[in-house]
C-alpha cells in the first residue's frame, strides 16, 4: 500500500509551497510540487497535513479541500493500477496524474526543443562552434559546469517538477533553490545553477523558442555570498620557496595519486611562477624560452598572449622566477593536472609550516556553518594569483598596473582577487598622508 503525505518547502520570507510525497515501495518515493502556497509556515499542521483554521490564511479552505480531493483521487488511481490492473507504478505514472490534475499538460511543438534538450544542444553545438558573444567555443571548464547543471535540472525534473520554458517563473525559482538547498549545495554553487539557467533561457529566447522573460526580472537573481579564499604573504611564499623535499617519503592520496618529491618540486615551481607573475597555471604550461625577452638594462620579461583574454601581456620577472629558470636550465616546469597540484600544495604548505588557524564561514543547505582550517589546507593553485595581486597592492604597485599584469578588464572581478582583511585594508589606507 502506498502512503501519501504533504510537506512544506520553505519559499521566500515566511511562505512555503506544499509538496506531495508518495512512498510506493522500498526506496521508491515520488515528490511533486503542488504550487499551492501557505503564507506562514507556523499555520501548517504537520500532524493533519493541512493548513490550520487561521484567518490570515485567506485560501485555507480552498487549499485544504484541494488537498483532500487530490489525496482521495490519487489513492484511488494508485489502487486501481496496482490491485485491479496488477501493474507496477512508476514516477511517470504519478507525474502524469498530477500534471493532469493541476492542468499542467501542455501541447508541445516537437519542432522546437524544450529547455532540457536545449541544454544538450547548446553544449554540443558550442563545444566546437564559436559563441557570437565571445567569439570562441566553450572552454572545457564551462562545458563541465553546463553538463553538471543539466544533470541537476534533469534530476529535479524526474522528481516530478516541471522544467520547461513556460514553467520558469517565481514559483519555480523559489522551489528549485529550496530543492538545491535540501541537496546540501552551497549558496555559490546554487548561484551558478541559476546563472547557467539564465544563460540557456536567454539563448533559447533569442532563437525564438519561447517568449518567457521571467528569468530577466530582478527577483530571478543569482544567489551568492562572498567566496572564501586566502592569499599567502610574501614571507609565507618565501617559506614555500625555501622548503626542502629531500627527506619527503612518497605517499598515496585520493586513493591513486602518488605524491613524490619530484611532484612537490614541480608543483611548487608552477605555483611560485604564478604567484610572482599573476599568470594562470594553464598559461604557464604554454611557456618556453622564446617567451623571455630582455632590455638594454639587463631586465628580463615574459611576453605571452593569455588563453582566456587573447590579449598580449608583458610581465617583469623577479628573482624568484629567475632562480626557478636557472635551476631548470632555462626551461619552465612541465605541465601537471591542476588537481594534482592542489594535493601537492597542501603537502607543501604543511611542510612549510603555514599553520595559521582560519575560520571559514559557509552556507550549506541554507544553513550557515563555521569550520576551522589550518591555512595550508586551503591553498590551491588559484591562491597564487590572489597572492600576487594582493601582495603587489600592499607593496603600493598602482592598481591600474596590477590590472594590466593580471589581465583583468573588469574592476569588479579584479577586486575579488584582493584578499585583504578589514585591518589590512585599513592599515594600507592609513599610510596615506591624509590620515597622518
């Protein structure tokens, strides 16, 4: 025998959407959003699974009658299917029933791809063809992001939620974010799902596949919180530069990756080059001795056209980078997968005793959490560029010059790389003659 229950999913403010949960076997549970809204969650009776008789809930009688009627008809349909017809129910059976009950059945023009198929077409098409907005195909990381977004939206759809052009509205926005929170995703990860959805809705609108512009309204914004990331000070970078790996015993991490002194040495050199030039690891692997030029004063520079911006950069080389090149007889370190570098950097940071305790704030599943980390645990290859930009700023290199070196055309994006604490920024400002 199946069991139907009604539960709430929190929406904006005190409101919530009423959802159906129908358990019809071991690990078989159908979930569906009714679209029926309660104005305040405290007016819901979990025991009765109905809205309490509260005057503020103006539609309480209509909604409760709707829930009674739906429960009766769905149970009758389920009994007929399983007992009279001896058939096995499925999520599709429940979804089709609920869609028809709530008049969500729509006539679809098969010549026009719906939203989920459009995701797949978009990814496949722009993997090789250039996007008109940027002039080149999707990057590998972007493709990976879009594929993950598609899989999540598909999973949400399979649980009885409508995902089509016409369903993208205020209720969908709140319900999908609530579902992602229940799946324990972070606020910024959820924000990326909304950002990708807006991209797909915009593109499909331009193709004339729908006329829905709900996703362009102010409420349909990307949830976000300040991303937590660190930078390494000049003295901490020096510790890494001077770290000795000769006595390091190889070890296995992540089940298959073997950390060796050679891997540590190569990862360190790649990291330090990035932390002293602001180049990404993906750009460093494209360098060779032909990228190095000199001037009449004997100063050496790097010249490179970066992969992302396709803009030429000229970068001065300091003693750290020159020492690495001398050690390697003029050659740059070989390429290593970024994930391998990240594992190696945590080993390096621990060996260099970068042990400051960092309190990290995160929002997971809609709940704010705090967790303590040793600083070395938070080092990744992205830390290098943040370190260069922040240290250059603290050293009073003009902001416009730092932006030229880092290749950031957007001041807003550039600002996100400055990882100063409130005190560090105040100390920097305090050096101005105005505050003397």
